C-alpha cells in the first residue's frame, strides 16, 4: 500500500495512507511511523471522535485498532494489500477529547499469507483498548 509522508502539523514526518478514505477522511486521519521502540500509530482525539457521554466512541477506538494492525505489521506486509480476517478487543477505559491516542504492539507471527498482531491503545499514556487481529495478505488486482 502506498504511504505518504505528512509535511505539516503535529504529525510532521509521520506516514499515512491517504488512499484509505474511511480511515483518512471520515474516522481519522491516523498516522504511523517506526521509532526507537518500534512501530507506533497515533492521532489526536477530536470532538468528532466522542460519544454523547463525552468519551471516545468505541467504534472509533476499534477503527483505530484495525488501522494499527496494519501499521504494526507494515514491514511484514512487504508492500502487499491486506484484509483483516479476525479482530478482538477489550475496552479498558475511556479516551477524552484532546488526548494523544497511541497504539503500539507486536507482529507475533508472519506466515506466507497470514500475519498475527497484538497491541494496546493508550490515551495520554493510560491504557484504553487491548486488541489483536489477523491480517490476510492479498496481491492487489490490476485495474
């Protein structure tokens, strides 16, 4: 999948997938990079991410977790397209507007076509969602 380097704002130097309209335009934008601790995905919680109770909507956290599966497994994808075929999560706490939302995790196993990933999402360092998933690599079909 083609990535783009962010050129301005809080996430300057991070990468994103601008050709993913739901994750980039509707739910995000979300960002990722690899630092000294390994792969990381992040975004800043905005009003559009909150529910009526004043905490981040669970669907937003799960969408970000799904995005994070691919950010964590990015190098293992070897430039190929992938689909989430299994996903589990547990809510641990609520994230608040303005908080820095971050996901870190591990690529547990990489087979020929399946990748197994686990991670944790934090809000200003506080754990808010535990997740794991399986990605199926697929070659993108020519248009």
